[in-house]
């Protein structure tokens, strides 16, 4: 047992000695060290072999008395244990190496990322920074990142490093590793800077190219605008100067405010602004010179073209006066049309001699003045043409007056003949239209193609029509006088016929006997025939028709009398008017109607629609005037306005509104019909119904039969 404990203790001491020497020579975990220590595996293995030899020698001394075989077995076991410990130590060192590399890589990556972000942020705020300034910023930011790397990777465990330095130059290797890592960082930063710098240069070059294109585009746009202005609106050099001053200022302002990306401090801003201004001024000077040349050339072309237009105008107007002109208005229309044609020909002649695209604006600007020159040139020619037309018109007017008088005489002669033939105003109107048409046709026949050209047929016809209308009014007055006399005579004859008709019809109603309707109509026709013969209208069909139409209106009076004779033969009848406020009863007997006065009120022909019950609601105590008088003292037992309820369901909105104003109560029945509830005695309930009871219906039938 003691021997086993001795062996265990010896092995433990050997392991501690081996572990201690390795840890002392290669301190892996250093307290507070940002970057973990690590060593080369070959170096550790070489040192471990020496330590194992020393530890094995010390361990073997403790077992010298032991047999050689036992001693070798113990040493072999110890060697296996130490080899296992060495492998663990090497594994741990490899882990530390991975941690160190990962930490250094992570730190470098973070610092590079921060550097890139800081450079980009600077470029965002200083988009057009020069390369020299960017270089200074790069050096500043790089130094800051390298310093930050040194601070994070410097050694802070001096004691551990001193322990390491006592055995090996691990401290120096660690510093060399950190120095290499720092150099790698600087290399990465330089590489990133180079990439960012190249990107920035490309950006500046692209921006410069874009701005250059914008300037060229603005100059081209201005050139196009200037060309369009000259082609559409420019009238003079002064207008062109005003346009240039306004538009160029607008272009420069727009460019500097919206399209020039360079800041005010950047020389490129003023460079491109000056370049744009020079380009605009150059385009303006070119346009100015071209406009002056166009104006001079155009003036010569227009003057020559105006002479040609005036010659053509005179030829056309002379031809129109000879072949077509009939009035001054037509001549003026022809003048303006010809002038318009020559104006267009003037433009076309100019168009043939100048460039349309280059001279359009100049032509439009100066055209009104040249058109005025053309008008001034043709004005004397037109005055001479008008004088010639006036002479021709005077000759034609004298002949037209003679024609109009002949046509008017023809109308008057025709209408005098037709005045005796017309029966009414409608027929006279037809004669007037025919006579007017004949006069117009006669006028048209007289106006031959050669003779009527200088006299307007429409005007002459209108004058003739106006004079004929005046004559027509005179003929109408004469005919109306004739009709009035005829109508008075007809009225007298119809009155005589009516007297004969009434006497003939009265003979059939002497005994007040009923006549069959068909027979009555036959009697009416016979009486009409007698009346017509009495007044001597058999030979005049129109007079006969007038009398028949007038007497037909009196047939209804005799038909009414005949109906009354029929009613006299039947039993008396009663008529009842059931009103909301009052009721009225009338009796028809022997052809007469008698109104029944109210009960106890002979001076009243109507009875108030009121019914009053006793306090228990079991008996009707009054109706009519008496119930209405009781209403003021027995409101709850008096019922009125019943007609407002009849025929309505209880759900009717107007009925619902009326029930709020009545003192009596209205409720809904089984089928939703309204039912009046008069005052009820204690422990009883009975509704007053509007529908009559069987007894009441029987009583009414007996009353009607009597």
C-alpha cells in the first residue's frame, strides 16, 4: 500500500514539474493581454523533450533500488503520461493561436470598416473634395486606426512577458507578430483608400462629364429656343436682345440653382457657369447676325412681289366686274377675296425665294407691314372699279322699277277677281299665295340673264313682296267687311231656324211623357229639316250645314227634360252626405229635391257630426246640434270627426296624430281597424263599432223600402 502511494506521489510530482516548466517557458494565458499568446509547436516539442529527460532522470533516481525491469516500466508509464500532457499543451496552444488570429482579424476588419465608413461619410459631406485634401484625410484616418490597433494589441502583462523572456525570446516574437498584423492593417487601409480614391476620381470625372453635357444641352436648348423664337415671335433686333437677356438669365439661374452640383467654393462651379454664359452669348450673336441678313433680304423680295400682286389684282377685278359683279357688296366681297388671294400669293412668292425654316419668324413679324403696302397699292384700283359698277347699277335700277310696277298690277287684277270668289279667309289666303307666286314668276321671267346681273333679284323680289303684302292687307280689310255682313245675315237666319226648331220640338213635350232616346233623335232631325225649309236653306248646302250644327247643340236640353220625365215615374230617393264636420240629408220626389232640416233646428239644413253618450257609455243621449252643445261640458263622452277614422288602419300616421287631439279614446281592433271606446261603466268594456249591427241593417232596408 505504501509503495503504491509512493509511486502515485512520485508521478504527481513529475507531472507538476513537467507542467510547471512548460507553463513557465511558454505562458499561454497572460492576464489582461488583449491578444492571446501562442508559440510554434516544434519549439514547444523540442523544449518538452529536454524537460521530459530531466523529469525522467529525477523520477528514475527515486526508484534506483528497484529492479531494472520495474524501473523501466515505471519510466515508460511516466513518459506516456508526459506525452499526453504535451499533446494537451500543444492543443491548447493551437487553440490560443486560433483565438489570436481571429481576434487580430476581427480587430483589423472592424478598423477597416470604420475607416471606410469615415471616409465615405467625409465624401458624402465633401462630394467634390480634391485629391490632396482626400490624401490628408486618409493619412489622418489611417493614423487613427493604426493607433487604435496598437492600443488594443499592446502587451499589458509585463510580469508574464518577463517570465517568458527569462527563458525564450517569446516577447520579441509576440511583438513581431503584432507588428506584422499592424503592417497588414496599414496595407489593407492603403488598398481601401486606393479603391475609394479611384472611385472618387471616377465620380468627379463622371460629374464633370455630366455637367459638361448639361452645359452643352442647355446651349443646344437655348439655340433651339432662340431659333423657335426667331421663327415665331421675333419682330426686331430689340425684341431679340430682350429675349436673350431674359432667357439667358433664366438658363444661368436654372443651371446654378438646380443643375450645377459644385459648391460655391469649388472653382469648377464658376468654370462651368462662365462656359455656359459664353456659349449662350455666342449663339445669340450668331442669331442676331442671321436675323439682320434675313430682314434685308426679305424686304427686297416683298417689294418685288407686291408689284406683281397689284397687277394680278387689277386683272381679276376687271374680269369680275365684266362677268359677275351685281352689287357693291359683291364687289367688296370680291375685292377682299382677291386681296386675300394675292396676300397668300404674296406669301407663296416670298416662300419660293427664301428658306422657310430660317425666315418664317422674320416673315411673320414683317408680313402685316407688307400686307398694308399691298392694300395701299390696290386701293386706287378698287375705287376705279367701284365707279364703273355704279354706272352699270343706275341703268339696271330704272329697268327694275318698270318690271316691279307691271308685276304689282298683275297681282291687283288677279286679287280683285278672286275677292268675289272666296268664301272664307282661308280660301282668300290661298288666292293671295297663288297671285303672289304668279307675280314673282312674272318678275323672274322679265329678269333675263343678261339684264338682271346688276339688279339683285332677291332685293327686287323682297321689295315686290313688301308692296304686295301692303295690298294684301287692304284686300283682307275689304274681305273682312264682307264676311261680317255675311255672318250677321247667317246669325239672323240661324235665330229664325232656332225658333222654328223649338216650336216643333215643344209639340212633343206637351204632356211630359217620356220619349225613347232613338225616337227623340229622329224627332230632332225632323225638326231641323223643318227649320231649314222654313228659312229657305234647302238649296244652300253650306247654310244648311251651319244651321244643323247650331241646332244640334239644343238637343241636349230636350234630352235632359226627357230624362226628368223618366225619373218622375220612379219612387222617391234619399241622399245622405256624411261629412267630417256636418251631415246633410235630401229627398228626391216628384222631380224635386227637398233638404231635410236638422232636428229641432228648422233654420239649419245640415246636422253636426257629433254623438254624445251618457257617463257610463251605455246609451246615446244626443246627436247633431244637441251633442255639439253638450261637447263643451261632456268632452270625454262626445264623439266627433268620425270620418277621419273611417277606412284607415290604426297604423295610419295621420290617424295617430289625430288621436292625440281627441278627448275620446281610439284603440286597435282584432284586425288592426280603429275602434272608438266610449266611457265604460265599472268592470265593463265595450267598443263602439262603425259597422252597423244586423238589426240596424234590417231597419235601414225597411226604411229604404218605404
